[in-house]
């Protein structure tokens, strides 16, 4: 761990808090949505609130210095130091749901989610993560299957340099990516009707293989898609 | 300044390169290295090596400009690519891990599983032009496009003509392969702490590495039974002497069905020989620079050197809860040399310290092996070349 940069993403979304695609920017129209999540800090409020807070992921800890997770939502100061999973403390509010760009990638991811995924059996240890390889694809969403309870590991092979990746997962999925060395921005995207999807964007400078750990707290099933932008 | 002069401009003193006698290639080897054999029809020359270096790093030799030889054989990664399994320029995942090309001039067999691939000039056409098992650089059927690109890129006409002045059309696929092969033969790593130890330098190896070396070559672990010789890639024969030929072994990484099966995309040597008993047998790779060539094994699925040692200690790898689960230790095709051994955590750390002492850091950062193209932030080459260093 001492030589890798750890980018931890932790999404903790509640289906009940997520809006629909036809309700773009609910934060703008219904400021009470923020309150429904109990968020009281100024970190949430979304574009509808101040027009500047473009992503809940501004708090995402991409440095890896503390290996911690700052879920990008309201930070109550108690979650750094690990992959805190779906505690709900840092849950993004309804106002965040459509802060991710409603672009082609989000739409494509949404379509893929509706179609169902290609099953890949994840490893139960980091050592065996090479047994489950995926590559960025605009046409594939993976159903990450776990053979045993606990964390699940796969390896993402990024075959290009200096690329912007977009990762989409179903709500509640908590995952971390090892040695990305890039800066990530966590967003919650309302492109998919009803459920929404988590939407993460980060820069990969160096091609190669990157281990992704899905936290044991993630829901079953896990759906996950990674696309190369641009 | 002509491209030829630019390409030949001396950037660094010292070998490898042409010496005082232009007909004699100065390998610049330490005394424990012997000169490698070079094909009679492809003698070394400074001009050819310089041209080969350009071609090695030139993205134009892949169909979509996404790959070069050098990007998949990066010096800092021990002349490998850092992937679990190589990914071709069209996104296909190769069934195997990328082999290092360091010290390839001495390598008797060039691939993981085919003992018949002996010519570097011929082998490199496989990733360049081949479509099996995957498309790597994608130039298969695109030879005309490749030659057009080379002809249109300013340095090449002059450089090819300088190397093959007697040929009316020196820009050819065969000549490009010869130049790349000549350059690859100069990729020499011979100055690791282990090398300095072999040359008698006191203190070259740490105490841990010395202990690890003793374990590595000792009877209990027996690693040297497969990893002996100067490049630690040659087995010992029954007489205890270094074998004349490379060894192919099933190291017990897989046992899908309890009967020794390997993943269907790569059964190893058996795919070449048709002999089921060769299932899972792959050539013993060199361990030089092994600390920086991860991940490891023929398919890159061993995540750390510690894991590698543990697999051998167990007498084969146990995989549970994955698609290719099974106990490699019970494979009927496993080499009897993979019998397992007892090892403590401290001893394992010592063995890893020895493996780390096989890294020639100077060579891996040697500017003579670096990408000669100037590139912008996105990695695309700009219209300049840095002076090359072979004199």
C-alpha cells in the first residue's frame, strides 16, 4: 500500500432519495429535497441551491494519503480512515442526483443498466484480482458476482495513456480503485429513470492494470460499467 | 542537420555501440557476459541500431497509432508493460503476460510456449502483423500502409538507405524487422547488485539478499532447478549441470477440473505439441529485473513476488471462488520439481530481497534505451527527435 495511490470512492445512495430523469435538477425546483436527507452542511445543496456546487464529489479524497473515503456528500467528519461503506452518514441528497453530466456516456450507461450485465466472477482477495479482468467499454456493463460474502476484487486494464474514465455503478455500491494516481470527481447522476446511477470520473495517466475493490457492504447484485471518454 | 547525423549523434558515451572498428560491434559487456550470437544476415551496426530504436518506439507501426514496441516493452517496467495480460491496440486482451525483451539477445526460445520460435527477426512480426491469439499492433494485411508511413516520415528514407545502401528499395518489412531486432539485442541489463556480487564486489548484496540467494539456490527451496544460469532462466539437467535448452514446466498454477486442465484460452506447451502431458507447461522466464516486471507468471495472475514464493512453497496455487478455481498442487501435469517446501516469513522476505537484487536500475533508466521521440502531453509524437545516443 505504501507505493500506490489509493483512490477511494464510496457511494451511499438510497433508492428512496433518488429522483427521475424527467425531474432534472430537483434541487433547483425543490430545495426541501436537501432537508429530506438530513443534510445541513453547506456542502450539499447542488446547482439548484447556489449554481456553483457542480458535483458532490468535490470532497472525494483522491490523494490516498489517508486511504480514507470522503464520500463526497455531506462530511460529518467521521468517515476518513477507511472505506466507510454505506453508513448513510455521507449520503448524497436528492439534490445531488442530477449533478453528473447528462451526456452520452450517462445515457449509454443507463441503457446498459436496463439491459443487464455480463457476469464476471470477482475474486475474493486482492491477490487473485487478476483472475477477473475487464477493460473500458462503451458497450458492456458487468454484473460483478461474488462467490463468497465479503469484499470483491476485479482488475481493470486501461490500455491507453492520459485518459478520462467514467465509471457507473448501481446505487449503494462502494468501491475503491488502487494506484490510479488520478484525480476523481464523484457525482451522482440522474440519467437513469427511477434509480439513478453513481457516476465517477477520473484521469488515468499511466496505462496498466488497476485493482478495484468492491466493499462487502455493496448491494447484491453489483452492476458496474467503465467507459473511456473522448 | 541530416536525420542520419541526428540519429547517430552521440548522447551518451560508452557502449553498446560501434567501436573503433566499424565492422566490430562493441557490446560493452562485463566480463561475466559472453557476446551473444547474431544472425549472419543481420550484423550489428550503429546506423541499424539507431534506426531500430526509432522503429521500436514509433507508434506508426501499429494500425491505429496506438501501440509501439516500446510502449509494451517499457524500460522502467523491466521492458514489459505493467499489465496482467497484454491489451492489443484494438482492445483485445492477450491470454498471456508480456515477456521482457531485456537481454533477449541471449534468449534461446523467445515466447512463453513455442520452442520453435528462435529468430528475433521473425518473432517480432507476430505482434506486428499477427491476428492470433489477438490483434496486437494490427498491421496484418496492412503492409503497404506500413511501408507508406515509413516512406513518408522524414527520418526513415535516409536512415534505411544508410543501412542498406546497396538495395534499390531499402524500406521493407524485412529490413524494418532486422533493424528492430538489432536494437533489441542492445537492450542489456548486466549491472544489478547480483551481477556486481558475481564480479566479486564486496557488499554488493545486502545480508537479506545473501540469505535469500542461499535459500533460492539451496536444496530445500530448489528454485535453481529451473532458474539457473546467468539469466536465471535455464534448468539444471539430471547431472546438475546447466541444461542446453530452455525448460518448460507446469508450476501448478491451475487445475480446473481436478485433472490438470488449464484455462481454455491457453493450455501452454500442449497447444504446440498436442501432448496432453504438456498441459500448463510454459517456458521458464528470466528473473532479471523481476521485481519491476509484475504482475507475474505466464498469464500475469500472480500479484506479488511474495505470492509467487507462497505458491511454490505450497507446491501449487490454490484458487477458490474464481472462474478458474482449483488446486494446482494436485495437478497430474505439475512438474515434480514443484514439490513444495517449508518457509518462514523472514525467509520469504529474504528470497524476495534476493529477487529485488536482480534489478539493474541503471539500465532501466538508461537514456540510450529511452523513447527518442518528443511527445506532447497526450503522448502523441511531435515533429522532432531528440538526438540519439548510439555512437
